[in-house]
C-alpha cells in the first residue's frame, strides 16, 4: 500500500511540475513579447536570432513579427525534434507559439517609448527577465537555441555560446544593412548585452562569493589568522611547484566580497611573497553559505 501511495505521490508531483513549467513557458513568452513589441520592435531594434530576421521582414515585407517567428521556427523544430527530446520539444513549441501570439497581439498597442536608448535598455532588461523565466521552466522559444542544438548534433565540439553569439552578430549586421543605420546595431548590441546580464543575475544572483587561493610557505599560519580574525575557514590542498619541485600547502578559502580585503591583508602581512588568486564563485552550498 505504501509503495502505491509513493508512486501516486511521485506521479502527482511530476504532473504538478509539468503544469508549472508549461505555465512558466507561457509567462516567460508574455514577458519577452512585452520587451519586443512595446520597446524593441517599434524602434527597429533587434535582439538577434529569429527575432532579428522577423524585425527585418516586419518592416520591409509587412509580415507580422510573431507570424514570421513561427514560420522560421517550424523547420528548425522539425530538424531538432529527435535531438531535444519530446517533453522539451512540447514545452518549447508552447513557448514559441505563445511568444508569436503575444508579439502580434501587443503590436496593436502604442509603444511605451520612441527613444531608442530607453528602448534598448528597458527592452533588453525585460527580454532577459522573460528568457530567464523560460529557462527556469526548462523551455525555449526556438531560434538560436535550436540552431545550436542542430549544429552540435553534427559537430559536437562546437560551443553553444559561440554559435549563438555568431548568429546574433550576423543578424544584427543584417539589421544594420537592411535599415542602413549603424545606430540600430549599436543599440541592439546594448539590448543583447543587458539581456544576457539580467539572465545571469536572475540565475546566479548579484552577491557573488569569492574563491581565494593562497600559495605560501607560511600557509598554516595564514590559515590560523584568517580563522581567528575573519572567522572564515580554509582548506589546505597539497601542491607541487613545477619550477622549484617543492611541495607546498595551498590554501583555498571561500568568502563574501566584503571579507576579501581583510584576507589579502592578513596573507601579505604574514608572507609578503605569498601568491594570491581571487576569482568569482557563482554558487556556494554548505555551512556558512546557502
């Protein structure tokens, strides 16, 4: 009886998660459509990818942008269906269809600004929010993502990020050529950059912790001082200098940004010759953190 109940609970949880992800796909598409129809499109700006192509055909051929997005994505979905999986395919199809519908629906309304700079800033931010909602729902609106999936199918060594970046550059360049304005490309680049930064912030937060690596002959003393004065622990990893061939205890410490300066001061005071590496740590899970 317990096994049956557990299976029912798991089934209900899968159904609940599926419903939430589908609703997230629709909500993300709506937010993206607001950024496109009320900010970017009225000002001839592009967010790259299929939307950039649809912006050109919207002005030159008078084809509704949402309709064009759907037309271009249909063959891409047909090519990618066996690569992306049925569940992801269904959610992405819902996201793409929703985006197309919302863009054409919102296109009837007056744009919120005709200032290109404001349009690229707010349009990019809103697009980033919508895209993040879609990604958190394990969904997509097709376009560049599908092209990268298809390209990697035939060339696994290719990087998805590089493929998408190249596509965006090509599309934005086409926008500049079609409208004969360099400013369109410059403003579009700002919108694409802001969109990417917003996605990063929503996924990873803005309060990055720092990973500090300290290489010193006095690592144990430094670790003790950090623990006593900063109340932050450190982990010692044994390493070997390939030039000196000497064994050294390498300290690894994770700390909030406001503690980094104190840790550097402690390390340099104890050993002025200490070698310190500081880098962003996107996510830390464990005692003292999340």
